[in-house]
C-alpha cells in the first residue's frame, strides 16, 4: 500500500488544502502560487503512473486512490475558478466537467458489478480531455496580467490567457464527447437490450 507511487498520489491529495490556502492568500502572487501548486499536482499525477508501471508497483489501492486524487484536485480547481470569474462561460463548462466525472464514476462502478469494467476503461480521448483540462486550469487559475518569461523571450499575458481559454473549450468538448462514448459503450447494459 505504501509504495512510492501511492505516496506520491497521497501527496497530491495533501496538496489540495495547500492549493486552496495559497489561492486565497492576501498577497499579489497568490494566483501564481496556486497555479504552481496545481502544476506540481499535475506533474505528480504523471509521475506516479509512470513509476507504478516502470517499477511494477501497481496495486489495487493505487488503482482506487489515483483517480480519486485527480478528480478531487480538478473539482476543487473548477470550483475556485467559477467563484473567481463569476461568468456563465466558466460556470457552464465547469458544471459539465464535474457532472461528467460523477456520471462516469457511477457508470464504471455499475459496469464493474457486471464484470465489464473494461468496456468503460480510460480512452485516449479521456486522456486528451485531462491534458487540456490541466493546461486550461493552470492558465485560468494564474490569469497573468504581465509578460510570461520563457527561455528566450517574454510571452504577452493575452497569449497565455488565449491559450488557456482555448484549452478550456477543448476540454469541455472532449468531456462531452468522451462521456457520450462511455455511455454508448455501456448502453446495452444500461437498457438491458443486448
């Protein structure tokens, strides 16, 4: 249970209160700090999966806790940006994304009870959704209003925010399409019509 990948996953869960506290700190760098904590959580998500495969340390506990950690962090981030922006074009996609996670979690549990969990295993489209979601949330949490220094040049804040909004739109689209795919794959079981 206490393998290195699982410890990294638990560390990601412990980052959630840190993320919230930093986001609400009464300092000028609070949003940048919160975006950094979110980035750290995103990197740890990729790292724990890589190490579990590389070191052959996959476990039932890890298979359970890893998606829980992901969903908790993303849901908290979505709630924070909804509260921060207070506009419908942030709120509606956030509701779609959160609703999708609830529906798919219930669907996977239902299919697992039937011994057909593989029918709703994580798809490549689901991975694209997650990648777009992470990139969008980093930008929307940070929302820089000054040039972003990269290795060789400064990128205008408008470009960073434009990219974040594009990723947010793509994440919403992939969320909807992947939910439709999962529902379609399990529809015969849900309706009893094989």
